[in-house]
């Protein structure tokens, strides 16, 4: 492997590993609850008491595991709310007809979708 392509990796500490494990379980539960009970029945259990820096474990799992934008937003919403930064999940749609598309995101995310999406539903952050 060429030296210029080598990227050192940080060691995974215990809190990050625990956050990753919680994320796997939270994704599974969110997927199951959404399929069975719809949006109103989707519940994500709070994460264990972990430092906010362990969020990198959450993000690593979300990047590597298949998930929908809604599942991802629900999991991140619960993690962030547990660390004092709760934000609403916003569900929006764009375009009628063949250009129809739906998307979910956290209101606080810097990479929110463009103004082309019109908000149709909002899930408030859970109270911690």
C-alpha cells in the first residue's frame, strides 16, 4: 500500500464500542416498529450513559449499516437528545408526479436538504 494512501485509525475505546452496539440495536428496533406500527409507534430506547464523544461509534454504524433516512434521523435524534441537543425530526416531500420524493432529517443537521422539500410532518425531540 502506498504511504500517501495510508490513513491511521484511532483505536476504538469502550464507550465508542458501546455506542456502536446501542446503534445496531436502535436501528433494528426502529425498523421493526416502523414496519409494524408506523410512524407513531416507532420508539428508540435511550442510549446508555456515555460521553458525547462516543457519537463517532453511532455515526460509524449509521454509515456502514443499511438504513433509511427516517431510521437514521430517529436514532440520531435519540442520541442527541440524551446529550442535551435535542432536535426535531422533519419529514418532507418534493414534487408531485414522477418527481415525487420523501426525505427525513434532523432539523439541526448542517446538511439539510434543499428548499425543494416541503415539510409535512415533524416529530419533536424526546424530553430527557
